[in-house]
C-alpha cells in the first residue's frame, strides 16, 4: 500500500499538470497538444487505484472471515457444553416390555449338526482357492450368528460343524479344520461299478457338478449323535435361526407344546397342505432347474434338513445301486431326475 500511495502521489502531480494545461487551453482558446506520457500517467494512476481498492476489499473480507470463524468456534464450544450437561427427557426413552423380549436359556435345547461336502479342491485345484476358504468362512460365521452360541441370537439350538471330504480333496481340507469344521474323509458311499442299471452306471459319473461324488451328502444321515442335520452348499448363507424347522422335527403331535404349535403355524407349506405328524426332513423344490411345464420338480440339493438314520442312509444307497433310472423318465420312471438336484 505504501508503494501504491507513492506511485499515486507522483502520478497525481502529472494529472494536476495536465488539468492545468487543459484549463489554460480553454481560457486562451488555443488548442494545445497533450503529451503521450500524460496519458500513460493517467492510466497508471487508474491502475494503481484499482489495485489499492482490491487489496482493501480483500483485507476487509479476510477480517470478516476471521470473525465468523471465531464466532463459529465459540458457538460449537457452547453446543458441546450443552450436550454434555443435557439430560435426555424420560419420556423420550424407548423401552421394550419385558414380556415381549424372548428369554434365552443358558442351556441350548439341542445341538444341530451343520454339514458341507467337499468333492474337489475347486477350480484352481489349490488349497488357496478363494471359493473354498472364503465360502467356508462366511458360511461358518453365518451359522454362528444364528446359533445359541451367539449371545445376541434368540436361537435355542447350538451348532456343530462337519465337512465331508472326498479323498481327492483331502489336501485342501485344512482350512475347514482351522475354521472349526470336523473333517471326515469319505469316499463315495457306493462303487459305481456295482450299479446294476446300465444307463445310470454310464451317466452318473457325468451328472451334475460332481458326478457320483455328489452323494457324499448322504453321510448327513450317519451323524447319529445329533437329532437334526442341516446340509448346505458352500455358496449358501444362513440369514436367521431355523428354530421353527427344528422345533417341528423335535416334537411329535401327541406331545405337542405351544412352542411346537406356533412353529408349525409359521412354516410355509406348498399348496396349504398340513404338516405331517412325523417330520423327518425339510427341503425346497428347485423350480429354476426344470423346463417350464414339467410336472415333477426335484429337490434343491443345496439345502437339506434331515433326521439322522442309518436305515435311511442304507435305503438311499440301495436305490442308487439298483440303478432303476430310466432315460427321459428319471428314478423309477416316475419323472424325477435328469437335472441338477
């Protein structure tokens, strides 16, 4: 600003001199030339004046900004103090009536086995295949969240994890052990060469994703130490407790409790049919894997809830060994088969 003022002072003298020349010219009625340097001085004076005004405006704005920031900080400090000292009015607190909060017993009603099958080491053939360890980890955690083991869960049932592993996949099963699965090495529950039906013997090894290894799932029926076994595919996820299914399987109609009756009323059943007195399995139909208009819909093999039974296990094995699978008509020529599940 000092140098601007000095420049303006110097220029001011030139401007005064120029104005005096104009004045004399007017009184003398004789035209007079104005030097080019005079115009330059006038232009310089206007430029310096503009710069000075801009600087003055900038200083004023900065000062105002400092004041606003100071006031804002003071206001925030006041708000913080008020927040710390303020008390929430009692009528604003939301409470849930105690009779509506499910009471969770410290002892689980039963332990349910959750099983998966590992037929190979994935697409890469490596134990580090993310499809294996990530799927196994996510599934394991989702089961925990919906289990009695999770303090935040309302489930009455504890859980135990199992992995049925084919010998060819043994090298990549260590991740399951580290995640808490009990690893059981099992070969296919039957020899393909012993299948009596020629068509099934030739095609079962090429069926589905895993051929005859798909039948590792049958080992779910052999976990006799558990009242219920849930077999899941590794790409599945448990989103909430399955207690309603378990309650129905654990109770009989003769000794039906209010808990069991409520569970039955909440389970959606196809075609509004009544739930049988004795329930040994729950499953879902796989409509996505059949052609439109197909009369018989197969079972979705990625989700099975079964009651363990060696008799049931041996019956399924005997059905496969019999090999009564008709091309185009499926098992027993009844229309079931010929697609995944």
